[in-house]
């Protein structure tokens, strides 16, 4: 299973989760977990997703999510889960 | 499962605290490129480098994108070239031809620096070593991406004082050969003692003869992350005591540095393993280093200030640096399967805004920097000195640094730049990673009789361990 973490950071905006989720559904990317919080007035959301059945390559998903973020005025990042696992788990 | 706080912490390190992987360096052995014909040697070298490193830059960029971690440099280190060119080089100009070939290969694969225009002469010099060394000024003036290093001593062999004396001249000649560009050639030339075979950091990187045909070494960085963690530590103590300022004790300080170094190094380990897998080249080592850049917030000097000295150079600086260096190693060692290279905190002057500030404030002198090199990785690094400094004085400085390395069984190095036409009070601007530097005064009393003696200084007594 190829797992990635999608983060959304920015000023709270109506419909941002909907946009990201729609995009993921359209591309056969399964959401495994979602959590969110507000840090210093900024909306922080993360999703753990499964890319195994994705119809697009990682590179494309990452740039398209980045574009969705820019169009909505928030930052959307997609990173492979390993970097977080390595850093925070022994 | 990873939680949101952990994700926020990692991304904050990357976005706000300048966490990055400083370099993926591919070590390539060129021993099988040696031929008695210069052209054949050059052709073989070009072909081997451009074949093995063809995908290095693209792979680095892919990994950076997928994990969301910047990988600043993609570089190559090669077998010390004096071992490869011995059979075909008759005059220094022949070696310059090899340098130009290396420069072309580096440009064509897209790496910004290639290191290994080097000679290992810690005990004696072969004719080939000496030709190579004498070609360095011409080679560095005629190329863009080549870095050169000469290892003049080791704990096991002592110090080759003939080579030390010669390097005093070579540094001056390199400065002269590039005087129209503020003697920039000297930023790419380093004199080492106890040089490691697997260092991924420039200018001293080369692919030692103890290494495999090709290898991936990774240098991590992140002084900004360490500084931020220490600031947080003090702030949390202040909040706890309800006072304006908090002072964490050394136990807490050390724990924080170790924990941070562990996290930074784990990222390096991940990148190294991925690069190794994708390129089909074995993983060599992680170099656990705090490598500053001139960017604000990416400074080792700032960590020292955070630990509590007003500027680097103030009394206490050496102890603070010793502690920092040790904790970085203790935290990092557990995070990686193989550790090597230089591993420690770097204290270049021109590449660290906090160091530049300290020099300009009058807090930091070459003598204090020398003391600091006893307890951290490497040595007198990226220091601009007056253009009229005699070669014998430069050789004296090299001898001092080499002695520190030899006796303390550690790597030391000298990368100083006598900037032709400039004097104390002037500054020099190199731009990019090399930064800018105020010209620092050098002790003007003569070392001539000492460095002109010739021969070598024997290995210290504690090197006889058999």
C-alpha cells in the first residue's frame, strides 16, 4: 500500500475539504483518516490516503492538489507518509 | 498512525526552520579509467561519470518532491585524481585537461559541484601527486564546478611538511590566478588532515580507495531546527516560572539537541535509502552535520548565541560548540545505520551570517576559530584574509590546523582565501552558498624558518595502537 499524507493549511474557507475530497474520489484515492485543528488562527487539516488504486501518478496528484490549494487560497501539500514515520517513530 | 501534531512539526521544520537535506553525493571510482594516453583517460572518465550519474539530479528532484523535503545539492565525488592521472600526465597542463573533462561531465549531468581533484600526500608525494598539486591554480581558474583538496597529514602518518609548505604557495597562486573574481578559486580548495574517504561535503569530498565502485552518501543539515528547539525550551521554562526569560540547564539543553538531531538524521537516512534504491547504487553513509548557509535562520552561530554567548568568540564559545557537536553525534548516530564523513557542526565564516556578524562586531578572531576547530568537525573554513599574506604564513596556519587534527585524531581543514588586492576593513562577496566575508586580520609575525625546514613531523605517540 502506498500511503501519503495530504495537508491543508490556511485561513478557514468554505468548501475546501469538499474540493479536496471530490478530487480524491475522482481519482480513486481512498481516505484512511482525517483530522483537523486550528493553530494560531490557521486551519490545519491532514488526511492519510491510500494511493494504491490511484489512476494518476504521484507527481500529477501532487501538482493538481497544489493547484486546488492555490485556487482556494490555502496551501495543499501531498507527501509520502514515510518521511513522517521515519522522523517520529523508532 | 501518524498524528496531526507530528505532521505539523515536520512541515514547520521544512517550511520555517530551513530543514533540508544538504547534499546527495554520488561517489564514483575512476581507478578503472587510468590509461597511459591522456585522451583515452579523459574519454573513459567522461563516459563513466555521465553513465553512472546520469539520473542523479532527476532522482534527487523526484525524492524531494515526493517527500516534500528540499534536497539542496546533487554532487559527485571521485577517486583522488592523482591516482588516475599518474600514467598519462607529464606536465601540470595534462592534469588541467582532466579537470576540464571533469567540469564538462559535471555540467552535462547537471551537478553543481564535483570534488576529488585531489591528492593524498599525508606521508610523501609521488611525482604524480606533485604534478597534480602544481596544476591546481590553473585547473581551478579554468573550471567552474571542480573542487580540489589535498590531504597533508594524518594521525597515523604525521604531517608532511613539504606538502604543507607547497600548499602555502599553491593557495597564493590560486588566489592570483582568480584575482579578477576576488580570488574565488580558493573557495574551492581545501587542505586537510585525516581526510575521510566518504565525505559528501565540498570542497573536501573525494571517493577514497577503500570505497566500492559507486556509492551514495548523504549530508544532512538543519541548524535552524536546532536553534528553534532550544528557543522553545527556554520559552517553556520561562512560562513555567512565570518570568520573562527562561534558562534550561545543560541536561535539558542536551536532551533537546539530541532529540532534534535524531529527527533530522532520520530524514537523511530515508533520502539516502531511497536514492540508493532508485539509482541502484549502494548506500554509503550519512554525514551528521549542521551545515549553515548564508540564509537567515540557517546558522550554527545562532545556535551558539541561543546556548548563551553574546557572539561566537566570546569566552564559553568553545565549550558550547563542543557540547553541541557531541550531542548532534549522539542523537544522530542512533538514527542512521551508517554514519561517516565529517559529522559534526561546521563553522565556516562567509557561509554563516551569524559568524560574519561576530567578525564584524570584533568578537571573533582566527585564533578563536582555531580553538573552536579542536572540538567540532573540520576547521578554518571560508575565511578571507589579506591578499598580501605570505605563503609561509598560510603554510604556518595549515601546519597548526593539521597538528590539531593529528593529535586529536579528527579531521581538520584549512580553506582560507587571501583576497588579492584587499585588506582588513574590506569585504568580499561571492554570492550564493559561498556568501560574503569581511577580511580578517592574520598574525603578521613570520613562520618562515619553521615551514622552510622541510621533511615531516612524525606521528604522535598515541597513534601506535598495535
